[in-house]
């Protein structure tokens, strides 16, 4: 990869990143189409560094390896129990030892490629069930419950979650509230005694100080980013 082509790749990656940064719904996977260009840039930089500063390149490789391992372990720990994490660590250590013996005579680029491929193989576990099982339909099931339980004329808000999917399924506007105070203020401004709200289960308790909260529909307990539909009542006896 020559420098003129590297500059073209930089503009390709940077232009896409800059353009997506102006959107209101940033998602990391929007950048996936330019991942090959990013890999070419990274490979070119690593090859240059290995040729000019081999010791620094080795330190960078080791640091990156430890970072990837720590991030993968942390993600897995949050999605699975400790027993499975121990099994994965043992398998990863054995696989790493075998890979190190087999790749002892190749350059840094091949080692980095092997690390990336090995890490990618754990994506199914690190990301839990949100992309790889029936659990990914939990949000759609909740959205259908919202469409069935909440009439189009009744007030519906979201708190602590992005309402895009629920807007698409219900075909209605769902204002997104950033805080319980903002939600309470919106209800008072509209003279609402009751309203419906979509919120993560783990954040529903934040609504309790000034609002009565009743759960109407919840995602299963093992759902990723578990959320629910709540009926909230404005408590006018509290200041």
C-alpha cells in the first residue's frame, strides 16, 4: 500500500466517520462498510513500524493484545456466569499457545491477523443473545405490546432508551425524556394525571420519587437491555 493510496483510505474512513457524526442515531456498526479500508491502513502502519522500530512494534502488539483480552473478558463477564468465563479463558490460553508455536516464524502482521480472527470468534459470546438468538426479538415483542395496550390518543413517552423501533412499530410520535424531572415537567405542562412510558427495567426506580409506577409489560428476565412499558401517575401531593 503506497502513500497516495493510504491518503485515499484516510479520506474514505474519515469522510464516512465525519458524515455519520452529524446524525442523531449513532451506531458503531454504521462504520462496518469501511472496515476493510481501516484494516489496510492499520496493516500498512504496523508494517512500517515493524520495519523501523521493531521493539516498539512488539510492545504495541502486546499492549493491544492485553487490551483486547481484557475487553473481551469484561464483556463476557457481563453476559455470562463465571464458570463459562473460566472455560473460555482456558480454551483461549491453549489456543493462543498453539497459535504462538505455529506463527513463531511469521511477521507482526500475521500475528495481529490471528489475534483479530480469534477475538472475532468470541463475538457471539461477548455480545450475548442480542444478535444471535431469538432474544433479539424481545424489543419487537415489547413494541407490539405497546401498540396493543396504548391507544394512539394516549400519552406515551420514553425514558432512558431510544424509541426509534417503537415509533416504527406503533406509527406514532414518542417523545424521549432525558430525566425523570423532564418527564414530570412534560406531564404537568400537558395537565396529565397519567401517562405511559417506555424505560429500561434497571432505571424504572428513578421514576419513583415523584411518580407512581405500574409495570404493564416487561421483556423476559434474561433479555439484553431489558425494558418495559409502565403506567405512571403524577403524584400532585409531592412538591
